[in-house]
């Protein structure tokens, strides 16, 4: 009799855990449909034309589970910060300034703020989106380190990445996403894959293919991981 009670209890626990998981997933889908899909696509719809690139409001999320780190998603969705100083496409968000072009901040899209529970549910849902998993080799990144001076030299001077990306707030280019939190938000194996050939991920990506060798890809990720540990405000 005792064994039967234990078995019945175990079945109930499994049942309710499944019900809770289904409800959480349904809530996440509802949140995404209401607040995310106006800017983000959950299917692989990378722009195939320049006009498509101009019209895009947010990253496609069909491969979010391959790209992003879940812990970062949960944290960022509760307190969205600026990742792309000039929005998705620089030319859409600039205006004449006193000396040079400057960013028209009024034209930038503000990201919705989610509660902790909502952020956790949405992040869990996004981690199931792995459409382009085949482009990433699991375990390709080999954990290591690099002198931050040498890493900055490679990033800034040898490869010219500073022209588009900031490596600390206010220092670097504005047309691409900032890089000082890149290692917090992206999975390392994805970074290797994307930097090796950006156009495989996005045919019309303005990120140039630098034809980096494998050792340089590793060094770049070492450097980005080092940057992520800096205490930038």
C-alpha cells in the first residue's frame, strides 16, 4: 500500500510539473507574440536584399538558443541596455550634427521591459530556437587567455574592428554592436562561427569577412572574454 501511495505521488508530481512547464511555455509564447514579433522574427528570415536590411527592426531569433547565453537573456530582458548605439542599421538613425553626422536617438526603438518571471519564461523559450545549429561546432572554442594589450592591438589595429565596434563606452565605432559585453551575451562557439563567416549567418550582413585563421578566432574570443570582465559603467 505504501509503495502504491509513493508511486501515485510521483506520478502526480510529474503530471503537475508537465502542466506547469506547458503553462510557462504558453505564457512565454503569448509574451513573445505581443511584445517581440513586431521587431523580431522567430523564423530564419535574414534579409536577402539591402532594402530588407534597411527595414529590419531587430535581430531574428530563430537561432537564439545557439547564439545567446540564457543567464544574460534573463538579466537583460529585465533591464535592456544599449547594444547597438546606432540601431540595427547606422544609416537609418543619423542626422547632421554641428561637426559630423550624429545619432538621432529619438529614432531608436526602445526595448520592452519584462518582469523577472516573464524574462525567465521568454529566455527558456528562446533557448529552444536552434534553427542554425549546424553552423556551430560545439566545443570549438578552447578556453584560454590573452594579454589584453595584445588583444586590443589585434582588435583595434591589425583587424580594424574598432572602426565599427566600441570596446568600452564611448570608445570605438558606432555602426556595430558594442563588444565590451559580447562575451556575456554570446556563446563562445557561436562567436567563432560568426566571425569566421558572417555572411553564412546573414547574407547581407555589413560585417566584413576578415578571413581570420583559427588561431586568430580563438584569440579574438579570449580578448572578448577579457573585456567582459572589465567594470564598465
